[in-house]
C-alpha cells in the first residue's frame, strides 16, 4: 500500500503510521477546542464554551484510549518510544 510517496509494506508499519496520524488529529482537535473555548470565554458565549469543553474532553479521552490500546501487550507498537 502506498501512503503519499511512501510505500507501506508491513502491518506493523501501517499500524505505526495510523497511530501517528490519529494521534496528531486528536491533538489538533484538543488544541482547536482550547482555542475556541478561550475565544468563547472572551466573547461571553457560554453555550459555545461548554460545547468546546465537551469536544476537548472527548478528544482527550480518545487520545488516552488510543495510547492505552497501543501499549497493551498485544499491540506491535508497544516497544516503540513514540508517545508524548
């Protein structure tokens, strides 16, 4: 399988690539939620602030679950030092 110009030819490589892509996306969601929450607080938009807080919490929970699942003994990425 080809990922951009990089050919991924093993299940372990594919799992590591997906792990990083998902981790990066979740970190981006958390950062955007924090920024939105800060802007909503400044403008006094309580409902937007609450929703941004919920989105940030969901992204944090998913990131934690991803990290927990990837460090289980059955995961091939368990021995890689790629966690933040």
